[in-house]
């Protein structure tokens, strides 16, 4: 990376709290600011009509909410923070259970890190280093080493006498939540999933791919992880595992710092397996190596179709060895290549690699096979398709940490240069040839597009509609000092847009099927417009939405979108939320993208967060039995009274206090 002479030294002098930041961190203020109040299931008022399909179900959204937040000038990033779940349960009420009473609940996820933070008297900053520290090109080797050393000391201290909670896993479980085989699982790629109980959002325990802590089960056998000093890294599970709606398998990957860097798992369902699942014997894979990746990467998501898996080896590294090369731990190289590794679902050792220009992809929307040729005995898929939210740079990674994106150290060839954008992209990989070249790669629309969602029963097939979030006055790589705020929910008829693109292919990589912007689409009066947008009222902002189908719907898009929304007129003149600020949950007609069917008034605000899920009444009823929940450790006598009164104990506790105050 390039810097002006003396810039690095000057920034290092400005160090400790926020590197001389002249403004409030955009992801620690307004409705991004954490909220410390948690509530049990609390009845809410609402206006409109709540669809009966929601009765007995629950919408839950995950997001980072730092419990130690006293030092506001510290390094911080949108992806940091302790996991907090915010949910609305649609409780059946009335004598016959025909009435619906929405109830709000929010709870911290009781990870090892959270529990240790809460029981540490002197901690004022998070235990884990901020992603902002790791991604900042001005973070010196000394600073990063000190941050990591502080974390290691706090982890070690948590295992010594005087601690109430040992840190055995470093995940904060703050990214997403999903359901598989009788378990709701909160996810984050720095550890295994954490099981959550619905609808109260109590924390059950870590899930190792076989069983979760705190469960009533006789299941035994190996889980995620491995032998050796680095075996614990294989527990690190993607925040976006996929569940096949037909086989009910859980497919996931594990990204580590050591070769072969990526491992792959398939967890068959034992109690939710469907009778029409095509597999006679469920296949179980645990942390199988995926060959062909040469370094550690920030790999957040992947593609899964009915028959194939797609691993994305993009030039966004997450590698401690970068420090030895005078590069940040998190580093993006726009002059390198993006690689897509395609392999049959059950054969991670049989990878074909497809290359293209550099890009960043944090979320895939859907992947599916096309059956276009036949062979004796049936049809054969000869094309693999994938829809992704493709960023042309890593600007979001930096702006989410209030950091200026660095200037590339090498010149990007003119033919590879692109404007900063995030669009819904279509990729087509041929399976019927031995040539590993991408057949089609272009955007479906010029509208900024992230946080994709679809009707879950249509995932891994050629779904017609994809929903997502957009911003009308910027891109998802927001400018320094600004935060990304979602003011539009978008519905795309991807079947039609892909068909148009195949009939008249845009320029590969840089091309786009529909070049209209949000204003032009909103002004359209075309009845069958392939893009429809729900624009938030002025000053209101949404979060990622989830689709819930209508029970007797006649089309794929017949249903509702659920999204938390916030009216920023509740901010004070200083840009901070007033103490009585509140959010709402809106239920929007997903077919016409205009009608708000109901508005649930929440008892408090829900900070802008990350990913959520809809849990049906049947899923909640069919959760696996739980023996115990995690809880905050109560104040307890750690040693017998004679030991507590001994000189050695008093000396150690005094030394421990000094260490905690030094590391605060």
C-alpha cells in the first residue's frame, strides 16, 4: 500500500483511543449504538392485521452489541461486538388460540467471552481485538502484537483462580441465526455454532456438529475440531451454513490459518429427515480438507446447490503472516484473481477452479444446476448457476471500521478497473466441458444490493425471486465517517433478468442487464417490471428482511417480508438515540412490495444489526430437549475460607487486580 511520507509515523503517535479520530465512530452512534437493556417475552401493541401464517412462529435477528463499550474512541468495527438476539414471537392467544399476540424478547448470547467480560470488574474495552485494528494498514506490528498479547493474557487469566468464567472458545456468535434438526444455532466464523432455545432466546451451549452442551441426548461421537495444537481452528464454522430443504443436511465450511486452510462438513439430520429424501444412507463428513487454497482468507459465505458446492477463494486475506510481509492482517489485493472452487457435494477432494477479476463477495443469494442435456437413463446437469452480492472493492471492510481504504500498491490494469459498487451478480459455470472458464458473469441490475433472501423452500433450485436491501444515496462501501443505512427493500425477478441477459449478454464482468437506478424504477408504471422496490419513508431505515410464505399462496412471491425499522427523528441533536427511542417490526406484502400489512410497536429500539431468520411454529415445537441453560455465574467462594484468608491467596488476588486494571 502507498502512504505519504511520515503519514504512518504520525498516525502511530496519535494512537491509543481512536487514532486521533476527529468524529464519533459511525458504528457506535445513533441506532448503531449498543443497547444494554434485555427483556423477557413482553407483549407488544400493533396496528394492521397480523397474517395467521405467523401464529406460533418467531422472527429473530442477530447482531454485535458490545457489552464493554465505555471507551467510545477505541478501534471498533460493525462486525465486532457480543452477540445479541432480538426477536418477536407471535403467540397464539384467546380461548381458541385464534388471536395473535406479538411479544418482543432480546437477550445476549452467553458466550465464554461475554460471561468473562460481565464478571470482570475492571474491563472497559472488549476482550478481543477489533477487526478495525486488524484491517487498518496503519496498525503497526507492535500495536497488533500488543492487542493480541492482551487478549491472550485475558484468556489465560480467565483460567486462573479468582475467575468465574474460563474462555475456552473465542467466538462472540454475533452474525446470524438458523435452524437445523431441532436446534436454533447462532453463528460466527470464529467458533462453532451456539445453540439457542426458542422463543425465550436462552443460551443452551456450543454445538460441535454432533450435539450441543446442555442437551438431553445420548448421542456421542466426534464433532468439529481435530487433534494437534491447531486442531481447535477446525471448530471455526462459517456464519452462513446451508440447510438443504430436501435432504435436510447441514452443509458448512471451516476457514483456518493453517494449510489446507479450508475444511468442509456435512451434518445429516437425525430427527428432521424427510421421508422423500433421496439418500438411502445419510452422508456425514467432518472437517474434510478442501485442496487448492494457498493462504488464509476472510471467507464469509459460499454457494450450495442440490449437487455441488462452491468455495470462493477471493483476494481478501485474513492471515497473521501478512505482518511479516508488512501488510495488515486483513488485506485486499485488487490486482490478484478471484477463484471459485466447484466440487460435487460429497467430493471435496474433486475441485475445479474457475478464475476471474478481483472482487469481494460476502453473501451468496442462491445456487442451482441447469438441466439442458440428456444421457441414457435420464437428464444430466451441465451448468451450475450462482447469484451473489458482488463488491468491486473491499471498501466496506474499511468503512465499517471508520478507516480510509488504502491506495493499491500496484497499478490496476485499465481493463480491470471498476467503479465502487455492490450489485446482484449472475455467474454461470459450465460442467459439461474440461475448460475451467466462467461462461457468464454480469450484474442483473445497477441497483446496490446486499443482504439477500428468498423463499427457503426454493433455495438450491432456480428460484424466481430474490429479495434484498439497498441504499438510494450511496453504495454499500459508504464513505469514511458514514454508516450504511438501508432505506429500500428490493425484489428482483431473477428468472426474467437472467433470461434477458442470456438472450442479449451484457459485457462480461462489467456489464449489467438493467441499468436503471432506484428513482427510475420507482417511477416505472410497468405492471410486470422485474424489479420492485419498497422505499422507506423519509428518515426511516430498515434492516435485513426475511420472507414468510402464505399458506395457500399461488405463486412463489405470495407472502410477507419481516424487517425491523427505526425512525431517526428519535435522534437528538448530537446524533444519539433518546432514552425512550423505539423500533418497530414491519410486515410488508412481498408480492406487491407496497402494502404494510402490520406494524408491531416494540418496547425498545433494536440496533441496526446483521442477519436473522424466521422460525415456524413446527420448528419451535420440535426443538430437542434441553437439560440446562447457560447463565451468568453467581458470586461464589472460589476457595475455602482458610485459603482465602491466607497470605498467598491475598497476594495473588492483589496481583490479579493489578493485572486486570492494567489490561482494562
